[in-house]
């Protein structure tokens, strides 16, 4: 493992959009917070950033403000708590910018964000970086300092194909970055295992690598309901199957960094 990696930092990635990556990032952050962990959620999907939309946030400062040097990185951090009775509180930096189009960020801007994340890391137990789907520049740069990468996949053929492509390129460019698979929207545990098996068999055969399965999240009618309410499923439907699945994944990840 390279020495410049930050042990408490997870990239949340996917080969394509629409697999529930941001929903997963938000709920994982809250599940970790419930465990009395200090958590930072960084919305780095600058082209289609929607953490703010899913949580009904209207921040005055965001990544765009930081890149425009209108505020410091720490000043852009928003303290979020779903409601007073919910025991977790997480810090969020939103990616939907009020400062113009940042669908592309300069190399200098990416390096500046990387340095800020590196500097602030000791204040948190976990930092979750919700990055754009695919393999753009910000993903590749952040992949050089994160300690772990979670690849979210569903059983859709396009999701499996694009997840395989992501894993292939990631292994080529950052061969020491551990990759883990999260299967989302599984109709059953068995079907989730089948989805993972199809992906990992291709990885074994063509890439000679075996990314570990970190968890399966069942398809749950509570998820779209919570999204309509613009609240994390884990707080709006804490006893739902999806919430329980997320909590189990959170416990697994806590074990990875201890």
C-alpha cells in the first residue's frame, strides 16, 4: 500500500449512472454516523451533483465557492442532521455549484481539492467521496490517495459491463487501490450473489483480480419513498431492509479501517 494514501478515505464509484451511488453514499454516511463516527461526505460528481437535491439542502457555499476562492474548504462544510431525534450528524460539502459551470475542473483545481481533503482527514473517522460515474479526471486523481474504493453495481447488463470497465482501468492506473463491490437493488440475497458472481468471474478471467463483495442491498419500496421525502432512508425508514443492509455494510467498513 502506498504511503500517501489516507486510511479513512473511501471512493464511492460506479461504471454508469442510475445505480443508486449517491443514495448509497448518503445513507452510508449516516450509518457510519450512527456508530458515533465523525463522517465527511464530499459530493465530487460536479457534472451531476445531487447530494443537495436528495437531502433538500440549499447551501450558501459549495465546491464552486472553494474553486473560485470565495471561501476556504472548511468554510464550505455544512453540518447536517436529518432531524433533532436522529443521533447522527454528518458534515457535507456539496458539489452543485452556485458559481458557474464546473463540469470540468482544471488539474490545479483537482490538486487543490485533494490537498484540502488530505489536510482535513485527521478530523474525521471516515471520508466518503461520492464521485461521478465513469472514469473522468477527478476520479483518477482522487484514486491516487483514497485507501479504498467501493464500486456500486446492479444486475443490469450495462451496469455490469461498465463496472467491469471501471475495475479494469482502475487496476491499470492504480493497481494498489483495493476495490470492493456493493450490489444494489437486489431482488433477493441469492440474486445479489449471482450479480456479484457474474462480475467477479469476468474480473478473474480477464483481469486476474478478485474484488471482494462488501455487501448486498435489497430492492426496497421504502427507498423511493424516502427519496420523495428528501430524507435518508436510514432515518426515514430505519427498520427497512435497505436500511439494515446499509448498516451491515457500515460495520464491515469500520472493520477495514481499524
